């Protein structure tokens, strides 16, 4: 969800939208106490330049690793692939425009470009959030490619539901903050704009956060139940999941919550409460999520990490990735999860499943891996 904050002080210049392309092209950033100085725009440009380069490198590397190693071509990893694709699209179709605008101190591509920027970034990042939050839900079953593709299509459709309304009269896209980026116009106080901001905050920021916390809590609960079968392996898996939970929620809070809260302040606070200068930091933090997303959502995957190391070393497919980090289909759920002792394996020797078949395969590492598929 790209929620690029529009500083409420801009509402003193006009009420609803941009008058013409020339207004945007020829306008200069005010050098008032609430605006950004030349050095301020330069500092923002440096931050955006780093985000642009690092975001493209991180996500492109992720896509290359997926393309090279066929063992990663699984339904669940297909969804992770689309997370990186969404971030790349943000870096390619959004960040360069705000970077160039910060270098010049003003928006450069007119009213149409402003609306495109706001829409495209909202679509790509909101679709990423649908992947990263719903994917973590214990109720999601992506045990085959058909379900994975349906899930991906559903996330893009959900994103369109929230990014198209500004074109249809439910709020609007326009310049924000110091005038070098564009997004939803948070400063408007009309009933339609206020209702859109409230819905966007609830369904695209607050609800995903609650879903992440709830889903990971259920997963940790399931891990504890499996721990009755193999305590050591379950403890290791629980620690790994807990670390991922803390990293994921912390990253989400740091990157998006300041921006969401500032947007609400601009919408419901007094006029001029949120200045362009105050809106810059939350906006940069939100954009920075494209850099850390591959680290949080992909590099925590042990299977991908092993393939990434092999990719850096220019070696072949690592043998130890088979049987790791793949969600077990429902028809292959561990009997131990339901409190029944497996018939063909002892409690100290859990079954491992190959990545492409449902046949047991040998353990190629010195640690046990438990597959946990929670069914509410």
C-alpha cells in the first residue's frame, strides 16, 4: 500500500486537484519554514537514490535465483516471486520519478504523470501487502499451482478495488508533501475523501497487521503441539518462526505505521498540522520497505538462502534444499499434528517430503526439519 502523504498545508493553494500540466511543471517548491530547502531536497534525493538502487538489486537478485534453481519452482515460492516482482515494479515505475523530482525540487511530469505515479505505486505495493499478509494466514492453502495462481489473481484484484476509486470520484490523486511525489490527497475534508482514507487505513494497514500477528500466533501454537513429538526440532522451528514474526511485524510497523498515522493526522487534524517537512520521513520509510522486503520474506527461507549461496558461488543446485521450507499439502499432513503416532516412523524421526513428490526422502543435513500445515 503506497500511502504517500500529502502535506495538509498544500490545501491552502487549491481545493481538489491540479489545474494543468503547466502548473506542475513550472511550480517551484516553496522555501518557507514549512517547506524544504535546496539541501533538504538533495538529502531526500540521496535517500531515494539508495532505495532505488538497493531495491532493484535485492529484488532482481531474488528473481534471478528463482529463475536459476528449479527446486524453487513451487506454488508457495511462486507467491514469493510475485512479492519481489511487485517491489521491482515499484522501483521501476515509481521511485525514479520522485528521485528526479527531488533533484530538481519540483514535480516534472505533469498532472497525468502525477495521477499515474499515485495509481501505479498504490497498485504495486498494495498487491505486495496482500501477498505478504494473506500468505502468512494459516487458512491459506496453496498446495498446487492452480491455487497459487488463483491466490495471486485475487490479490491483484483486491489491489485494484482500492486503487481505482480515486479515478471514479472517491477521493483523488495529487501532489503530496514538498511537491515531489504524488498520491492520495489526504488533506481533502470532503465526506468521500474522509471515508476513503478511513477505509484505506482499516482494510489496507490495520487489518493486515492484525492478520499477521494472529496468523503467526496460530502457527507458533501449532509448532508447540508438534513439539510433543520431537521437542528439539520443534524448539528450533519455533525459534525460527518467532524471529521471523518479530522481524516481520517490526519492519511493518517501522515502515508503514508512521505513514498511516501521519495520513490520519493530515486528514482529521487541524489545517497545517502536518507540514511537508514532517511528511518526508514517513514517506521515505514507506518506500524503504521495497529494500527490506526480500530480506524479511525471502532470505528467512532456508531453502532460498542455500540456493542464494550456491548462486553467489556459481555452483550447482545444492542437494540440501530438497525437503526444506515447502508447505505440506493437506493430504500429507503429519499425523503427529493431530496427536496420532505415525505408523511408519518413530517420534524421533519425522518424515521428510521431497519438493516435487510426496515420497519420503533422506535427510541431507544434521538437523531435523518439521513440516507444519495448520488447519483451523
